[in-house]
C-alpha cells in the first residue's frame, strides 16, 4: 500500500530546495513542508517579514512564499527535528566540484551529501523515503544506501532520485508547468515501487501523470547529467560558430535561425553569447568527464571536456578583444560591466562570465565599474576573491559597484554588456554616449543591442558573433 505523505523535510534552502518546496507547499496544502538549513543567516532571510527580501530572486517566487509561509511552509535551522517528523526527506545541498585530492577540478564533492545521510541515519526512528534532489554523479544512491542501511536501528530507507530540470530565471514556471518529472527508484521491489508511487502522488497534485517518468535510480541520475551536457554542448557549438562568423562576415543569429528551422535541430539554445554560466552546466559536464575517465572511457571524456574548453575560450577571447580594441591597453581605463548575474531574472552569479572577464581585465590593470539590478555588492567582491588571483585590497580598490547603469557608464572608456537584463535594451544610450570618453566602445556579449541605432548615436560597437 502506498504511504500517504503528510510531512516533507528538505535539507538545503538554496536555489533548488527553496523554490521547489514553495511550489509543493502551494500545490499540496495538506502536506507540511519544512525547509531546513544550517546557515542561520539564509534561514532568517527566508523568514524576513518583507517577502521581497528572501535570499533568492525568481519571478513569482516571493508571491508563492507569501501565500504559504507560516501555513504549511516553514524555514528553520532545526534539522534533526524536521528529519524526525518527516515521511519524506529531500536532500538538496550543494555538490560543488572538488578542489582537492582525487578528482580535483572534475569530480563532485559529496561530503555534504554524506553528512546528510549520516545525520538522517542517526536521527530516524521510523521508515523514511529519502529523495536525491541535488545534482549527483551516477550511483551516488549506492553510497546513500550503504550509509543508511547499515545503521543497525531497523529503519527502512527507500532511496529515490528526483533530479531538477529548472532553468534559473524561469524556475517557478518550470516547476508549475514542467516538461517532465523524473523519478528513479528500486523498481524491482514492492517497497521501492511504493516509495516511487508516494512521490508520484505528490507531483500528481498538479502535473499530469503522463509527464511523470519512472526509471531505475541509475538512469535517473545519469539523465540529469546528460540533459545539462546536451544543452551546454549546443551553446558551445553556436559559440564556436560565432568566432567563424566574426572572421567571415556572417551573422551568427542568421546562421542560428537558418539551422534552427530544421526540425531535427530546433531553435532552442542557439543564442550565441560570451559563454554559459550557472551552477549546473560546467559542474555536471566536469562530473561526466570524471565518470568517463574512471570508467576508462577516454574518448568520451575528451569529447565532453571540449564543451568546457570552448566555453572558457569564449570568455577569454571576449576579454582579450576588449583589450585589443582599446589600443592594446586598459591600464587605468574605466570599463563598465553591465550585469553580473550569469543570466537575467536571477541573482545567481555562479560561474558567471562577468567574473572571468573582469578577472582578466584586472590582470590588465583596468578599473571596473559594475552594475547589476539584483546582485549585492559583497557577492561581487566574493566572486572575484574566490578565484584567488587578486588580493581583497586590490579588488576593492579597482572594482566599484554602483546602483545604476547610468552611473556605471559615466566617464567609462568602454561598456561590456554581460547579462541580458531587459533594462539594458531601453537605456538612454544617447545620454550615456555624451558622458563617456571617446571613442565610446560597447562590447555586447549577449547580442541584445541594436547595432545600427548604437552606431547612429556614435558608439563603436562590437557584437559577439558579428
């Protein structure tokens, strides 16, 4: 008999856990949803009386939190209490790329996953369904099973894989109207099937069951890595062609439109840019590369690693082009960075192209003025400090964060459009031009500006892929 879920605990109040649990709470009012995190500052932000101050910006998220928080959606640091109470536990903690030891720079660091498993094993007194929500390498469920099934306290744990396929900036729409929900579990046992059915029933509150796929747990884990690898591959493919377009006089948007009309290819993820960012694409491909290497599949590893190599190249050549165009020196020159988030409609900066382009320009002694409508000043400094190439003192001396695009561009030698925020399309560019050093250079890394209009104003504009 399928267990009826009354209490859900989610460990991890980040970009996946917070929005996912908010939507589950809204769509399943009979289920108590408890999101827990050891980061007290983050939990306090989720509980801020002004719902606009929650730590994650996603269109529509604050409205759902306002509707459900304190009714059946709760945020706290009481991890063990929530584990004890829960029928179903989602693990949604960070799985960064390892920065040490075996697999450094490629493998996923699973220490937070293991800590969660050991805490669940220690606290649980009755049967639990444990759901992998974090992006994980294939066969992580095996490690979870080893830890949970060897506790000696006679608790039955069923491990499910339920990867997220959210795109930041549209996460709420993706949750409310998903292409598919993927649930992997032990399909060969009655208990495994019952656990999967329990999670299917949660999603079936608003997702048609035809769009809820069930597989074995290994297929589910690998599907997430594969989906992100394929999407990233398309971006690197069109970015590779953008460089060919620049050398030949072709226009990358025209090329993308022509090939996108082929029904076998399709038009999505063919937008050339300064490179992809975010928490998933690079991490998941590196993970896939590491898995392939450990399995002895060197050609497979080389193939997927090239997607990352091309993405790094795209960011690097964008920065080099700024230096080259500004007469081979940006030393002491003011470069305005419009946008710091890795894409519009999010405040997530992980692996943002702006970080790496700015770091390269700092190497060239540039002064950088940053404006982003949603990213906080300290996050920008932290992103640059994390790379470890420049001291905190130098970064804070050479990088200034301002509160408007107009202020960022005042007295600038060049402007780099790094995030495709809609507001950048409608700026008073004529006024900005008047207050810049001449020649006034613009480098559009997101292909959002009208080249002819910008040139009519007087700008020297350089658009990636043109």
